[in-house]
C-alpha cells in the first residue's frame, strides 16, 4: 500500500475536519477521531469515537491501525480545547480538562505513534501549540500553559525519536474562525491580531501549508521546531 497513512485527532469539526478533507484529497488514507460522532463522510477516511486522554481507547485505536494498515506515517495532534478565563476564577475541573485533552492527549498519541513508527523507521509527528503562549495572553493562562507543555514535549521527543528517522514538530496558529474562539469578544480578538506581524486572521490553508512542509519526506532534517503563524515569535 503506497498511500500515506495519516492519523489526525479532533476531526469532527474546525481545523481537524478541514485537514481530513485536505489530506484525503491529496491521496492519503486518513484515520480521525473525536469524542462525538461525525455528521459527514469521506472516502478513505475512518473515524474513531474516543477521548484522546483515554489511554485504553488510544491504545485500541493504534491496535486497529496496526491490524488494518501495519503502519502510520503521519500523526497530527490537532485535538484541543481552550478555556478563556481569568486564572483566579478558573475551577480546578477546567484545569484538569484542558491539561487532559491538550497535553495528556498529545502525549498518548505521540507515545503510541512513536512505538509504531520506530518499528517502521519512519514517521512524522505534528503537534499544535498556540500564539497565546508567546504573547502571554491574559485570560488564557491555563490554555497557554497546556500548549507550552506541548512545545516542551515536542522538543524533547524530537531528540528521543531522531535516531529512528521520526521527526516531531509543532505549529502554533493565530486566531482562526472556529468554535474554539467563538465565545471570545471581537475587540479582544482584534487586539490580538494587531500584535501579530501580519494583521489578519489565520486561514485553514495557513495551517496545512506548514504541515505539508513538516510531513514532506524531504523535511528529514527538520525536527523539534515550532512555527507560529502571522509572524509571532
Ligand atoms: N482556532 C484557533 O484560533 C486556534 C488558534 C491556536 C491554536 N488552535 C489549536 O488548533 C487545534 C484545533 O482547534 P479548532 O479551532 O479546530 O477547535 P474546534 O473547532 O473547537 O475543534 C476541536 C476538535 O477537537 C475535538 N476534541 C476536543 N476535545 C477532544 C477530546 N478530548 N478527544 C477527542 N477529540 C476532542 C472536537 O470534537 P469533539 O467535541 O467531538 O470531541 C473537535 O473536532 C487545537 O489544538 C487548538 O488549540 C486553534
């Protein structure tokens, strides 16, 4: 089977849904997942209903992938949730949810993907960070911290997996119009966009452009990197 096998988390809607359509269109076999069922379908797309922080379900997904395809070439850890709240009024339950989904979920998929890719001596892992971390956005302390943890994981894993020809990189989007940011007041979003070097919202294509670069077979000397969109650094 020469079609790339690409696993994407959080594919029910938003950026993950777009990436599923995009990579199926490019000839990949896409395996996706989300907590709820999807109301769309695609050829060469298989969906798993799971929570990315549930270790048993994640291991089961990888068992199914091994059985059906024998390998995974690309893993895109897109699933994520945000909590926009002042730290002083953020309940512990929210902190747990954000860390579980964003950090633990990314960790579990990196670990299981790493095991499978190691055997095949090839792999590309792409994680999701956010400009909220370098911009130190007020009201996003927990979300920004969860993504800072993902960045650190990405950088260390890049070293641990380099001997196996596996690269691990990250992309940090600026605001992109999805449900994730719909509850944030427009003035706040406009102020954020003004702090970017390029003052516009991100588009889905800006994300797939960076991921295309990372998962390109020629990018085998690119690892442990994080690209923020919009000129944020
Ligand atoms: N949009 C932005 O402005 C922006 C900016 C910077 C970074 N990002 C990052 O980009 C990624 C995608 O965000 P988005 O804007 O597309 O968000 P979104 O529209 O809210 O979609 C999130 C997706 O993740 C899934 N998901 C959430 N929690 C999950 C869990 N525990 N297990 C499995 N799936 C889960 C959701 O499906 P279910 O609800 O069915 O589980 C949904 O498909 C996130 O990592 C986010 O932090 C986005």
